């Protein structure tokens, strides 16, 4: 009888230990999953940030290019205007020249 009791106790103990181990393993797995999820989330956030930064940089570059183009156009227009003025002046002077000669 005592032997049977002892065996039963041992079995119970073993079962308890197994259960505890299983629970511990489950907990560990859950923790690992959570950590992995966190890591993935972080990575995604980093990627998003990088993409946003790249987009911003591209936008800035485009804006700069547009500004440069506008400036160039303005400069060209100014140059053209100056040339026209010079031509007008030359024509006027040329027209006036014979009069002064006479």
C-alpha cells in the first residue's frame, strides 16, 4: 500500500513538473513572439521614416531645381530686355547721327 502511495505521489509530482515546464515554455514563447513583433514594428517604423525623409529630400530638390530654372529664365529675360534696349538705343543714335553730321 505504501509503495503504491509513493508511486502515486511520484507520478503526481512528475505531472506537476511537466505542467509547470509546459506553462513556462508557453510563457517564453509568448514573450519571444512579443519581442519579435516589437522588432518588426520598429523596423517598419524605421523604413517609413526613411521613405518619408527620401520623399522630403526629393521634394526639396525639385523645388530647388524649379527655383533655379525660374531664376535662369528671369536672367535670360533681363538679358533679352537689355539687348533690346541697347538695340533701340543704337537705332536711335544711328538715326540721329546724320542729323548731327549735317
